[in-house]
């Protein structure tokens, strides 16, 4: 009796649900390469001059004529070197549809290690960032405060590693996330640790506003100055009154802020400032696509995002750049994750604009 006959006998003993699961897993074993689009350019040097270079394990390879390096459809994306595509797709579905699920819970549900669960989450978060479109119509803007947190860092002198003290007021221990929405599109950007200025707003969200657009916010001096320099129609009101005399308000932003803070501070028990932009991007993505088939949209974006893995591996350097330029804090106790690829890959400067 040959191997095929043995396998057929084993298949006959399976129940209907077990057969469907087997078929699904066999289908997904090749799905990652089939569903990915042909690359438009080389992920290493951005050249469009490349050719076919055979295949490896049924997956098409290409070779760049400019830099001489080979690559595949998945190179640089979250699907690169991915082994258990069925578990990854289920992880992605849970993350996008069910919201914030603790890493330990994901480990138990999918049968994966804690490190794998962490890596998959942050690769997906790094790949979900979309190209910014411009706001249309009346746009609300406000800032949301989170305590500066070094959660997960080893070697800190003080026992409390999750964040800074409870000192009230606008100070250098508060991380500011600027939230803006026109009702159709929402944007969340980590701007600064400390008091925000006009330049912080312009750096993070300035390119999303058209000249002459209407901006509604409280009477923060930095927002006033930003609106004046960008030529925006600015409707401002004192924060304690909650709305302007003409009826404009920022209740949409307050709703976003409330749900974001609940997710981060209570469901996830706080996140490190290093990953605050990643979780803000995840919240932004779910808000912008809540009326769409969010899984299909995520698949489309993740399959073409060729800097997702590089962003994930370089996150410590990106965070160091942010702390140095946009905070009053001191960068210390770097994490010690190591990837051999970082030795021969040069730093892509565009990754530093992640924040």
C-alpha cells in the first residue's frame, strides 16, 4: 500500500468538519503567495527594472537589474517568511473584528507562543498605516493625553516601570496624541511628550488640511496659530463651555478619545509610549473602515506595504529618534531584540516619520 492510499484511508475516517478544516489549511498553505500582487518595484532599491528569477517552493522570485538582489511577492510585507498562514489570518481577523485581546488570550486561542503573538500584532500594526488623504468639510481637532510610559523596559532604577508620576497639569510627563476628524476620516498622531506647539500640529497633521477649510477646536494658542498660518477658518471656544456660540463642538473627538483611552488604559492596562502610535493607527484604521469589509481592506494594504517588517524591526531606533527630538525625557534602557538582517540593511530615513 502506497502513501496515497494510506492518506485516503485516514481522510475517510475524518468527520465533515475535520475534512473542511483540512481543505482550508491545504488551501491556505499557498494562499499567501497567490493573493499578493506582483511587486511594482524592487523593495530594496525602489527600481522598476527587474525580471523573473525562477521560483522557490512554488513561490515566484524576481531579480533586480539595478541592485542585483532577489526578492519575492512577500518580501518586506507581514507575509514574508510566514509559516502558519492559517493561524496568522485568524489572528488578524480576531484583532480587527474583536478589538483589544490580551496577548496571553491570543496564545491560548491559537496555540502560539507569547513572542509570536507579540510579533504578529506589531507587524500588523506597522503595516496598517495608510497614505494620508485630505480632510473635507468641517474638521474637529483636539489633543488626548496619556502618561509617559516605559512599560516592558528592563533595568529601570525605579520599581514603577509603567509610567511617570501623577503630577497634574500640562507637563513633560504627558504624551499628546492629536486627534482630528471630519466625520468621514479620522487621524490620530502622537505629536510630543510635553506641551504641544504650532510646529507639532503642522508636522503631524498639517498636510491633511486644505487652505480655507473650517477647523473647530478649543481656544488652545498653538491651534490658533496653526490655523492662522495655514489659512484655515478657525472656530474656537473655551474648553469649559464645550461648544462655540454658533453651536460647533468637538463631541466627535471626545467620543473617539473616550473609547481610545478605555482600550489602552483599562483593557490593555496601559501600553508603552514606544507603541502608542501603533495602537493609535490600529484605532484609526478600524474607525475609517467600520462600514467596509475590514478584513479585505487589511489584506489589500498588508500585501503591498513593503516597509512593515522594516518598521517593526527598527521600532527601537524610531522611538529613540522621537524621544530625542520631540520630548523632554531621556532615552535609556534600550530593548535588546536582535535581527541579523539589521547588520546588512541600511536605515531607511523615511521610517523616522512614523510618529
